[in-house]
C-alpha cells in the first residue's frame, strides 16, 4: 500500500496470521509508516512487535531496516510526485508552476515525519550508501520523480513564453532547494512572521518568470 495524502499516519492494516506472501510485505511497510507517523523508533523489532509477528519473518522480504526505510521513502516520493501532478493539465503554465510550489509546501507541512524521512531527518540514505555501495543506484534515484514535475513545469512556462529560463533543470533544482529550505525553516521557526507571498517570490525569481 503506497503512502497517500489521505492515508499517511492513518493506515488500516489487514493482518495475515500466517505471516506469508505479499500481505506480509505490505504489512511490514504499513507498520513502518504507522510508526513513522507517530514519531516512534523504527527497528525490525518494533515493526514486528507492533504488527504481531516474529521479527525473523521480516527477512523473507527485507534484509534490514534500511531496505524498509528506502521503500517507504520511495513510496512517499511517488505520492508527492502524484500530488504535485494531479488535475493541473488544464491550467496555464505559470499558474500550474505556482500551484505545484504551493502543494509542495503543503505536503511538507501536512506530513512532517514522512517529509523528514524523505530528506534525511529521520533516516540517512547517504550513510546507507557508504555502508552498502551496491544500493547507490537505487537510493540515488530518490526524489527525482518529484523534481521532474518542477522541471516539466518550468519547461512549459518557457514554451508558453512566460519564463526566460535557459536551463529548466538547473532552475527547477534551485527552486526545489529554495522550497525545501522554506519548508524546513517554517517548521524550525513556527513563531517567525514570514513575509506574505514569499513562496511566490521564490517561484518568480528562480523560474525567471515575467519575461
């Protein structure tokens, strides 16, 4: 079961008393998401205890807890990308880009634990790569599907003549960094009075809008 905007932290699980097959794999992932949403430590033992099966049965599907976390992160990024894309095809390119930026920030605010997992606050993918270089190819792909949404949106702005970007990938990356930084700072400094319209200012500047 993939993480979705409506199910993050509120996963209903159908238990498999025999602990076998695809249902067990799904239950392992659902339990990890459940613990993550509650801010609880995620270990093989905590997953097994919460789900009600023996920890060794997890090894049939995942060699270690990092493999579980990687899968949860992949699903979260896929959910983010789907959220950014949904029902925007009919909008003019500039409005689409601004809506994508707003949705990105909403996702970070509504799912803080999952967002932290995705960006190293709960689980460090780089450390896993150091310890398991054979996993680098998979882990290096994390987040690229969400970044692609921004790249395509800026490309559409260029095509419609509302952006002066000459390198949509570079500018989308810069915008992603800026949005991520704003999301992190907003979480870290909730009492700060942020200037009104700051996200739109970031979009305008970094996507070179207003040509």
